[in-house]
């Protein structure tokens, strides 16, 4: 089981009725997963919902040749695996750990029973799915209308944080960026060099600094 304070750290469960939340805590089971562990396999039957307590996972599609398209990454406080429980269709994407993770797993029947018994949880799940749909719409728009340079720059902005009044990030590999923006690794490398030469980004060790005004 997990603690009630831990459950309340997940936005999806923050407004649950106390009695229902305590019951959910009793049903959840903590799971430790090593790096590069496949938690959900695309095409498989959904068997549970996963609450990501610590670590990071990637959501991706892959073909038979091993080529990947990364749909997104998830961090602590996020939930995945619930969509296939709701529509009872196979899982639509793979989910793999990018580092050692701690997760809380809710079995399919337990999750659906909690959903049926708490309207506030049901609304929170709908909001979460609506957010993902909007994110997917934005990604489709970028792929259809943005140049590779614009997609790379938008990716860097989306994954950066403001530290001491400047925007910075620890970027993933160029291969992973390519998989997220729908381009080749070679093209991403050229775009990154061009952005640096134009004064839009600057490398400081492993940290990448985004510069709003090159002048």
C-alpha cells in the first residue's frame, strides 16, 4: 500500500473523497523498476494503472526495425496506463523507464471500482485525458506546420526551466530529440549548431542555456 500524503501529491487524486482515497491507498502496490524496463507494451491488454512516484519514463512507438518515435516523457506525480482500462482496447504505446523508478500499481478492477465510486476522481481522469489530447493536437500541429528548426527550438523551450532568471535544461541525446521532433539525428545536429552560431543557445558543460535575445 501507499500513504495518503503520497497519493495526494498526484494531481489526479488530490480531490478524492477521503474514504475513497484511503481505500485506493490500501489497494495500490509499490513496484521498483530498473532503468530501461518495459512497463507497458503496445498492443498488450491493459492490466493496471501506474502512478509514477519517482524517476522518469518515456512513452514511445517503435516499428519492427527498432525505429522509435517518442511521444513524450513522464515524471513524478503523473499517471499512465489508465486509458486502455477505460476503453478496454489494447495499449496504444510502449512505456519504458529512462532511469530507476518507483511506481504504485492499481490493478484494473480496483482502478475501475475507484472510478465508479468517486465522481471527482472520474472528472480528474477526464481532465488528464483531455490534457493529453490537447498535447497530441499541439504535437501534430508542430509536425505539420513547423520547420525542423522551429520544432527543435520549441522542444528546448518546452523542456527547459528558469533558473536565476535564465532558461536552461539538461538536454537529452540528439537521437532522443530527433525521435521527439520527427527528424533525423543528423538534421537535429545541424539545427543545434545553427542555433548556437546564431546565438540562440549556449552550452555550459552539460547544461544548455536558451538565449531569448541574441543581441
